[in-house]
C-alpha cells in the first residue's frame, strides 16, 4: 500500500526477487480496468469494497499458494481491512482443521506482512505531474518517430485537482491502514528518498524474520540457536577476556601455545604469505587437548588471522600376516589448522614499467 506517487509499482520487481516470490504480483488497479471502473477512477472516485474483494480473491486463487504473492493496493478501507483479517482467520482455521490429515500441505500457515509507502501531499502531486509529463513526452516521440511503444496515460497524472482528490481519499483511509499494525507485521516506510534509498529501506524491513514466518512450534524448537548475524556481537570483548584469563591463571599453557604458533604456524604462514591461506597438518599431541587448541586459536584470532580446526584419524597399514591375511594398522591422529589472512597482490614486473 502507499500514497499516490509513492513508488509502489516502481519497487515491486525488486521485492519479488528479494523474497523469492515467483507468482506475478496482483495489482488492484490492474484488476479494475473495466470501462466502468476506469470512468470512476478518472473521476477520482472509489470502487465498491465488495467488488474489489471479489476480484482480489479470484486473482489469488490463480496463484501458486506455496510461494506467496505480492498484492499492490489493498486494503484501502475499513471494510477491506476487516475482510483481510477475516481471510487470515479463515486460513488459520482451515490449517488447524486439516493439520493432521494428508491435505495439510494444501493449507500452509498464513503469513501476512503489510508495507505502506508514505509521502506527503505536495511530493505526491509533484511526482504524479512529473510522471504525466514524462509519459506525454515519450508518447510524442513515439508518434513522431513511429518507433517504440506508447505508454498508458493516466488522466489523474495530468490534472492537479484530480491528483489532490486521490491523495485526499488516501488520507481519509489512512487510519484504516494503521489498524493493520495491530493485526499483522507492519512496515511504514518514508518514501521521500531516491528510488535506491527507498528500495534499501524496504528490503531491510522485509528481511527474513523467523519469528514471523515459521510455525510457532518450529520457531520454539530452534530459537535457542544463536542467529548468525548476532553470534559475533561481543566476540572482541570475549576474546580479550579469555586471553587475559589464560595469561593470569594458565601462563605455562599460554606460553606453550605461543611457542607452538612460533615454531609450527608462523613458518607456514610466511611461506604462503602471498596466497593468504595455509593448511597446517600435524601430529603434534598438544593439539589433542581441546583447551590448548582454544588458546592457539584465540591468540591467532587476536593477531588478525581467521582460523578453523579439525582432527581426523588415519589408519595406515604397517604389516601383513602372509599366513592369515590379517593386516596390522597403525593409528595416526592428524590435526589440521586452516589459517586465512590478508593476501598481497604483487604486480608483474613488466607492468611496473608500462
């Protein structure tokens, strides 16, 4: 939803891509393209709620229910808001009714998210008049050159009185839109910025939020797992605290870890300094101690390296009994440190003299 001239149609394709919605968008204004409706719209009047709702429901039935749909321009009135709530309630009821049947996948949990783009009246008027001028200039050029496709001219884009009447209708029903904030996830977006700025704001608001989109039981089952973009918020402070603890309470083990880094890690890092990555494989038994590994990784992390650790067991044949065919295996514990760091680009010598 949005004020006239707020850019609803402009941002539709980007929202569809960001949300992975493959159904074509449902534009209420496109549904109302009958001659009778056009006449009312050109006069700045509203179409009956019943007719709008009926058209919308039929359009939604033609969509794939598994991937969602973007509806542009609905709801606009108190009646339409109430109809949307009733639709959500009925979809929820049907999901519960068929949840334990083989038809449950036909009734997914309804997730409605409301986005309202807002601009003030003067900006709305200026944008629509500018759009009208651009369309007239484009169509004049097409007619003159006989090349290109004519764009549809809206009567309301050329008549300031009708434009202000459209905005007055939006303003009169603005309270109805705000009621939606008490029913569904609601995003009120200031659309005064550039197209790029507004699009970035919309995409930020529409980022995936598991608490809104997952079933409640599913969300409760996984919510204890930290969200990826939150996991490192206090990582630096925690790292410093751990290093101070090692030095104060485990100085001997700390020194052993530093010695291991000096003798084993740094030589490999220096050897691979241009590539910015090295894999260190060793059978050093110190790495069997997970706490020792923690100290090594923390020290390297503090120095700006990105480190991951893994271990595996290799069984190597050492002897075969020729009489029985039995193979004697020797177990080797292999410890692996993967170290990443900024790589350095070296210009080829011939480029320096060009």
